[in-house]
């Protein structure tokens, strides 16, 4: 029987972004925008009065005034609330950015910003794939691969469980990477282990020595004690190294580099300038693989050692290690339809570009290089002072949870089914199938779920919790845990879970991975502003009105910390403060300059334009876009929202899973790729679900992940 407490919403999902050629009316049309030189008689100009109401705490932070914490935590920053004249300050640009993102999504417009470096998505192959890898060496002239059949384990690192001497050269020197050697081996089953090693030729008259090359990838996996010797075959396969092979290798090395910040590799405490040094068995303390920090090891130069994967006898890939990253068949740019890329020139603007403005892509050299938008957000005013609207935190403030970095390497979340760009990848598809099947598209535009289960629960937003216990480990009214806080430091010892919660010390975690805040804007706080529009037609204005009049249970997301539940806001139009006039009205007024502007009924104009847009929302692919947009804006009152995590062994089913203070979020993704034979295990291989169907993911049991492959950096 399934455990309902194991279900959760991933903080983000995607609004579909289908090719625009099939969208109805002006939504699918690219065109040169109207000029600013005159008003058109059938377009609207005026001002819309809007009230913004905060529903979940809003993070408006003064990042220019960050300070170091009093606790002295290195590389940790503490931010105060952004204020002006004693009131919370909400920049108009933040509101405009929120509206533009929503407008692009609901109108199916081009992406205003899309960064693609033409590098295919990187992904990690499963440990089972290592069994099919063959050792290879680049020929001395650099033109061919010499593919061999066998390797021998080379005891290289001291083992806690063994006092045996490690094989060394006469004189005691350790074998070096790429050394040409002769070895004696001992076989046990299918495993060969080096017992003696000589550099260069074997001793005179010896017959049981085998020729090979030393391959050292680094002390990069828990419990690793061995490196390898590639044993030279008598008649190796020798395929030519093509230009495509070189390009793919270089792209793979770039993918490795993009996956890791240089400071992560070179800045570890206790291992300055020694990225290969192993500090322990915990994540972050393993040594880094040589190809990540040694330039010569990242090049496919003559004499280089590598691994190859053959498909029907042909080289399908060349890799630096056996448990390796790989790259997808296509780049993100190729996975996005051409008519969704940022507009290349003024004649190719989508509706969002024509309304909010456009800047030519960097390096395009097109002229004109920009277009001023026809929407302006007026000054945003808070209706109360700071004492009434801000919750303050003493000392070093509230330590926020670690925000997960984007994971484009998780193709099950970011990519679509080949047959339909709005559908998730089918469950249990192999990683090979996920990344190498051509025709997949990006799932769409990233949006964040409204945290409906906890929106109106004051206990949840009581950051201190009850008593002295860790607030993150206290379930709140059976709705979830305080996901916005980072758990305190884990207690030392074997006991991880006690009483349904992680055991933690009375010490906050503040480091480079997270930030602390000294306050937030309280729910219920209101801001007012005006949206000035200039020469918008019915549909252009209607889409904007639709966003400003969402159903009462739907919310926009604004500010920082949206994955943690912050920044759900409600927008409402004040018809009495709204004035809209057509180009014809303005023309009549300027012709006479005696009579006032026509006294239009703003409500009827708003309704008319909204109806024009709503008619388009019911056609073609638009209902899919609309339904997902509203689903995420509404949220799910019966599901907690948090990043994927596993259920600890000691935590029984039927209880909510608390945040793990050890920061082992990757374990869910590792378990998600669990294999049984050559297939993804039953119940695993989850993809990010359709938000309008059954949108929940399921946490795995820790016991199930014990047999999963290591999440090391490669061997």
C-alpha cells in the first residue's frame, strides 16, 4: 500500500511552450511593432490602478547592504529588508519583471531571455554502463584509438582493512599516470589484480609479465583503494579518431567544467592547490578526478588513456572514466523551437516583445537594436510603515534553506516526450533514451508552485517554532515542515532519527551555501501602483488584464525565495482609479482642445479586452498553457512543497519526511536511476509530472537506495 505522506510537489514545474506557428491569431504572429509616433484609433492608452497584496512573506532584501554574521561564519552573508523612508521598498522593475514573465508564458511568446552556449546537456551514466566500457589508448601519432580488452586492478591507496604492501617499483616509487609498465597479476574469478610492477621492459627471461599502461583517475570515490593498468591486447581494434570524436570529447570536457565551480575544486579547506587530495569519505571531501583539474588529462593527446563505448562495433563515445558524464544528442537551443528563441530583429517580435519591449540579442549587429515597450509600471507605494509591515529577526537573522541550483542534467525534469513537447518523459525510460533520443523539446518555462497548504497557517510562518527544538524538524499541523529554514547542524554519532525527526545540535548552519535575512514583509501588507499603457490593442491589453484579474485563489510569485514558498502575491484592479481611452478619443480631444476626454466606463473596457484574450485562450494549444499556469498559481492544499529527498531508514511510513540537515538531496536523484539488470527498477525513473494531472512525486525509502550506485565523481 502506498504511503500518502511520501508524496510531495517539486518546487518548480514548467508551463508548456509549444511552437508558436500553431497558436491562434496574433499570439502566433511575428511582426514589426507599431511606432511610437502616433496613437491608433482602435488601440487603448491610459492607466490601470492596481493593488498588490502579500499572501506569503515577501523577501525584499537590500543586497547592497549585506553584512558578515556575528557568528563569524565564513562566506556567509546576512541581508536586511530593503526600505525607503521607513517603508518596505518594492522596485517597479521587480513588478514589471514578474508581469513580463507571466505575460510571455500565458501568451506563448518568444523567450525574452534564453542563454544557450550551444553545449549539449550533460548527464551522468549509470554504474551499470561501466561494465560495457573498454580501455583504450590514443596512438603515439594521435590519429587512432588502440582499443584493448582487459584491465587489471592496481592496489594504489592504503586500505583500513588491509596491511598488505602496495605494488611499487623497485626502490619504492609509486606508479605514475601513463607509465608504460609490465605487471604480474593474480586472477580470482574474472578479476585480475596486480601483484608486482616494473616500469619499462620486464626482467630478463621472465615469461609471466604482461605489458600495460598505468591509468590513475584519482582518489574520487568512497572506499576506493585501486587504480588500473590497461593490459595491451595482441591485436587491438584501431579505429581512426575523427573530427566528430574530438569535438564530442571537447564538449564533454566543457560539460564537466560547467558542472563544477572552480572554487569548489580549488578552494577546499585542508587541500589548497591539491584538488586530488582526499579529505574523507563524505561528499565534498573526496578527491577530484584528474581530468577535472589537470589540463593535460582533459585533452585527447597522443598516449592519453581513456575508455570507449562501442555500439555495433563502432565507437559511440570516448570517456575519461568508467562512471562518467555524457552529453545529450542535442543542445538546449536545438531543443527549443526556432520561433521561441529571442527575436533576432525588429520584424520578428512576438506579442510580449511588442508590449514590454525588446533588445536585440548580443552580437547580432541588427539595426534597430531595440524597441521601447508600451507598458510602464508607476511608483510602487507601501500603504503602511515598516513597524506594521515587517517581521524582524534578531542577531544574525533567519538562516534560509539552501536553494537548489538548476539541474538541467536531470532530463526527466527538463525534457519532454518526443511526441508532444507538453508531456513529461515516460516513466522508467532509460537515461540513454532520455538524452540520446532526438526530437525531445524543453518542457517549457519554469514556474514555481504556490504553497497552498501553508499559505494561511501562522504557525508555519512562525520561524522560531515551539520550544528550543529545531523549528525545521517540527511538523506543522500535519501540513509539512518549515521548508524555508535551513536545519541546524546534524548531531554527531550514529543516531540520525529520533522521534520522527533528525537529531540536530543547537547551532545554526551558516556557510557559503545559504544566506540569512533580518526580516521579511508580512502577509497582508499592501502596495499600490499604476500600470500605464500606451497604444495597446484589445488582445494585447486583454492579456495584461487577464493577469491582473486572476481567479481569487490564484497568485503571482514575486521576489526572492520562491521555491521556499515566499512571495505569493495577489493583484487586483481598481476600476474606479482606472482610465482608458482609445486613439479615436484622443484624436477627438486634440482636435478641439475645449471638451474634456470622453468619460469612458473603465469596467466595460476591461471586460471587453479580457474577453478578446480569453477567446484565444480556448483555441489550439492555448488551453494547455492556461490550465498549467492556473494550476501552479493555485497550488495544492493537500501536498507539501519541497525539493526531492528520501525517507530515512529509521523513519516509519505514515509520517511526513523532515528536511535532512546533512544536505543529501542528491540521494533521491541517485535512487531515481536505480537499475534492475538493464532496466530502470519498477517504481523508479520518475519524471516531473504534468501539473494538471497527478502532479506529485514520491519519496524513496532509504533502504532501497543502499544498493544504488555511488554518486562519486567517476573512477
